[in-house]
C-alpha cells in the first residue's frame, strides 16, 4: 500500500529525530511557499541553506529536501546515499546539494561524498557541496527571516488572487519603499494578510526586501525586481 503524503511527512519527522542521535542540533519545521509544503530540516545549517540558496533564490523553480535513496559507488564499494536537496532551476538545469560543516566532517564523510559525486556524474547533474564558508555569512539574516516567514506560512493554501493582483500593481508602480507605505495603500484590509502576501511576493522573486541590518518591521525596505 502506498503511503499518503501525510504519512510520508510523519516518517520524515521521525527520521529527522532519529538522525539527530546525541548531537545537539536544532530541528526546524518550515513551510515553503515555493513548494507549498512543509519540510523537516535537521540542523541550523540545513535551515540557512534552504532559506538562502533555495526558497529565496529567484533562480530556483522547485526543490526536494527528501529525495529518494540512491545506490552508488564510492572508491571501495556500492553504498546507499541521498542528497540533502535535489534542485530544479528556472532555466531547466538541475543540481544536487549536500550540506556539511567543516573540513573534519568532510573527511569523515569522504565515502558518502565520493558516492554522491559519482551518482551526480552518472546522471549528468551538477553536484554542489555547501560548508560553513558558504553558510555563515547568511546566519544573521536568516534569523531575521523567521518572523516574515511566519506571515507567509499563515496563508498556506489561501489564494487571495484579487488582493495579490492589486498588491502587484501597487508594488510595480511604487518600485521601492517601506512596508508601512504598502500597508497605508491597503488601509482597511487585514494587515497580517497583506504582510503575508508581501512576503509571498519576496519569496516568488517579485520584490527584494532588505533584512541585512535590522529585523523585519514596518520600516523594512523593499524594491521591485525586473523580470528574468
């Protein structure tokens, strides 16, 4: 009997907990606007990678953070391996992503990384390895994104097509400004809904919002992005 999506998600949750072992890793349950589903991320590094290189990357069309196990060959034997992410870009090309912390972990995972590189080469797909050098510069900004992500998650499975259409018209006309200015334009509407749609636009790559120096608030700066 095939597993329902909810049952599969429960299994991913259990696997994430078991995978933590005795490590003091955080466990993140996140909602992705881009894939319209929840994901379990077993560490802070995985969260930073997901947010900055997948969810907020306007070049990425979709991704899978729970890919199927593959059988591949390292330099000694066949072994099962799975990537941290399988990524599809808007231009059609694909990538396999793996997240590791530092040189020590890279050495310990040598067999796994060799097997993954071999599988990527066999499938003709680019293989990318992310370490702390890639992730640390994004940590502070990622923490500031937790609040706005909550507004977007609150609108899951809600369309609001008419309101979002109006919001897009206003954003394109203004080209840049603050969140407060947008809320003034939508006086009388439900504020959390407008903010959620505003964040949805940012995740979809319609606008860019600046959280590089301060937390998300009414004075958060945004700007309209040109289409690809």
